[in-house]
C-alpha cells in the first residue's frame, strides 16, 4: 500500500475549529449579492466552477458532486439555507475546497480577496444570515461581513444531523 501524499484530500483533519475572537486571515467572497468571509484556515484551495453531477435524493443544500482527483466530493450550495434562489453553474463562480472531517466543496458566486481582519462576536439580538452558520462578524472596507463557519455546512451533518451529537 502506498502512503497518501502530504496535503492529500483524505488526510485526517481536526474535528471542528472555531476561531477565537481576534485577527485572522479571511477569504472574502459573495453568495448572491451578499458578501461573506471564510477563515483561510479552513480552506485548502479555490477552484473554478465546473459541471456538477446531480445526484437524486440529496438533501437541500447539496447541489451535486464533483470528481476531484478521483474523489467524488459533495458540493454545498448555501443559497437555500440563507433563503436565496437557486442558480445555475457559471464559469465565473468558484468552488472552495473546505478542510473538514470529510472534505467538501463550498459554492461561491465570486471570490474577491484575502484580508486580515479582527473578528467580533455577533451581538445578542443582531440579525444575521443564520446565527449557527455565522458566529462572527468582521469589518472590511467599512462594511460588516458575516464570517461563515464552513464546517457547519459539512454534508455529513446535512445527511445525518445526529452525527454532531457526541
């Protein structure tokens, strides 16, 4: 048996990482017309959009799968979770390979930049996209942007909600 190359998609990853409040590197992108931020620590790489394979019976939020280097990875489309209309794949969109318990791809309409920004907790009573998915906020160029906890979008949790109960 051969060993997996370092950085391989099947390499073991820490279970869940929640950034501490402070300054971190963030990938800034868009879902529809909404700017969002993803912690760079949870991103392996950004890929151009590709044709997805639709799989019957997938739960809401799973747009299909994509074969990446011989591994079929689920593609999470967060639009339905945030109450946004579905859209078709477009070559200008991106797929973010997320480091999680099991790797998956996260659909963004645009990737804008990587910034270092100060995290702050979402204040009580604040209206955010979905609090469980957006535990932190950052200010970038004078705009308040939700920081997505991409691990919360992990397809295993969408397929089996009890998987997160220890």
